[in-house]
C-alpha cells in the first residue's frame, strides 16, 4: 500500500485543491503555493482517522505529550527532551488521546461501522490521467471496490442532519466525495455506476457519531456543476505565474445584506 508521504509527493490535482478552487482562483493559488501549518483541529482529525483506520501503526506516527509543568526547570528540560525524541512524529496531548480512544470505542459499538471497517480497505490511493491531459489523485479513508462503497470519516461541530447537510455543502465535502467517486470509477470496473457514498460524522465535543448516505447529493446536477467549476478553476490556477487578485479592481456596488432584506 502506498504510504501517505508517497501519496503527497505525487503532484496531481486532489480534492483539497478542488475545494479551494471552488472558492476562486485566489484561494486555489494560495492553497497550492502558500502551505500552512495544520491547525489543532486538523491534527486531531488526522489522529482520529489514523487511530480508527490503522490503529496498529498509530504510535509510529504520533507521540503523546502528557501534562508537564513547564514553569519549572525540570519540566522545561523534560518537555525539550520529549520534543527532541519525537521530532519525527506528530504531537498530541493526553486529553486528545483519551477523547480519540473514547470515540473509537463508540464507533466499535456500531454494528454498521464495524461491518464497514471489516468490509472496506483503509487509506487507498487512486490516480488517473484524464482526457483533459491533467493528472488527478485521491486518497480514500475506506473503500470496497467489490460492492462499490466509499466511506469518509469527518469530525464536525454538529452531526445533526440539518446542520451537517449545510456544512457538507459549505465545506465542499460534496465536491470531495464526487471526486473520490470519479477516481474510483476511472480505476475500477463498476460499469459506470456511482459508488455508494457514506460519511461517518463524528462530533468532537459530544463524541457522538452519525452515518449518512450522501450519494444523492453528490450525483445531483448542483454538485456536478460545482465540481466542473472547480476543475476549470484548477486548470486556470495551474497556468498562473503570480497570485491573482482576490477581489475585482473595479468599483463594486454594495446592496443591503440578505438578512436585512429577509427581516
């Protein structure tokens, strides 16, 4: 299986780039060339993914920082020694590890999730050079090519159906899942039928879990149009020699905010 590091080294259009391009060429350019350090929420989400999907190798990639009083000389020395020893790993604190373990235990109590974990292969990479001449890639949390199922794990502020459906669109998750589907279709003999697309939505605060079928959303013309728009913007960004303007240079006429009009 291709490692995540090897996957990252392959320069191809991925879902994260497409989600940025959906916002505009400026955002796509910034994603491509201005790499940012991952936020604590992103680190937590990645650690949770790894623990659920590949628990056996978790401690090869993550080190746990237990509480140290760095106000003292001994505490400072202990912390410095820890960082030095684990410089090649991602650091998480003990409270986050405890939460990750509890969430994983909650997931294991779900018969549906347990079956998906047994049925699907974790962390699978797909690549394709399409008719437009560009190279694309995707790395899927879970996939079963035999039955045509793709599963993605999302940590979220709310797994409530109404709120999560809004966040699913707002964060471009529909683009991401459609991209995953397309990559699987290009690589597997599914007779052109879109795979079943499932999301395991995990509330970080409450540690509660919901499972959603998002296939209908992703096969809608709404998502297809958004995906095509993101593809076109990505092609444009890849030809740019400098960062484009975020806003038009011409004068923009402002109107009353929508919330005032609707009041």
